C-alpha cells in the first residue's frame, strides 16, 4: 500500500514569515473599518453602557424574579424543585409554614448567588407553579462585593417582568 506523505502545515517559508497571514488579516480589518466609516448604521455593536441595547428578546434570560399571586403574596411553595435542578447549586431556600390557608409552605429565605449562576434557566423549567422567572430584562448586574451578588427573596419579589407578562396563571 502506498503511503501519502502530507507536508506539515506552516512549514513553508511563506508560512513561517507570517507576512501573508498578517496582510490577509489586515485586509479584512480595513475592509470592515472603511465600510463602518462610510455607514455607521452597519456597526453591530453599541457604546455600552452609555447606549443600552433596545433589541433584547423576551426569551433572553436575565436576572431572576419570584412571581406573585393575585393578592401580591409570594407564589413559591418552597418545594425545592428549582434548587434540586440547579446545576450550579446556587439557590438557597428555607421553608416555613404558610398560615393564611393559601398553601402549606412558603420560603422564609430564597437566595440566589448570581456569581455562581450560569443562567441556564433550569430553575424556571423545574418550577411546577411558575413561581420563578428570568424575564426581568436585567442583564447588567453590578455590585462591589461578592455578598451583593447574592440576591434575596425581597429583591427577587421586587423584580418585575419586562415583557408585559407579569403573571400568566391565576
Ligand atoms: S439559571 Fe441555572 S444556574 Fe442559575 S439559578 Fe437557575 S438553575 Fe441555577
Ligand atoms: S421557585 Fe418554584 S421550584 Fe423553586 S421552590 Fe419555589 S415553587 Fe418550588
């Protein structure tokens, strides 16, 4: 059987000098640069944070929120399904008895560590009662300390839906 010897890529003098590769890259750069200079509407980036993007789709997974019942109380029944499904293990829930007869339990503590969260949306998928969503449109989360990135129940309840779907089930 004949053996085909394939020359090692990058072993020629032309490849070793990198000159052609550099010119080829610069050609693309200048082509895009001159096109954007002629028509700034073509530029696919914005001057964030001065200019905020206005084309966030309602499927975008932003910061979480806990949804409300019609009486504005927390919808969450502290079943721990979201915390169990979370691959980053960044949801911390403590349950307490609910005494108003609406349900058996509610969370006394519901924290999410946003530094550990990978924004996969599994918690939203796992929730049996639509109590947690990621439709706040908050995609820029800024804090000075690690602790400030842990959002608690009160903060999560304060967040509202950004796409006109406050609560979809009764
Ligand atoms: S989005 Fe994913 S990683 Fe973040 S809290 Fe939900 S399940 Fe966990
Ligand atoms: S948010 Fe949903 S899944 Fe998580 S504990 Fe509450 S009811 Fe259960």
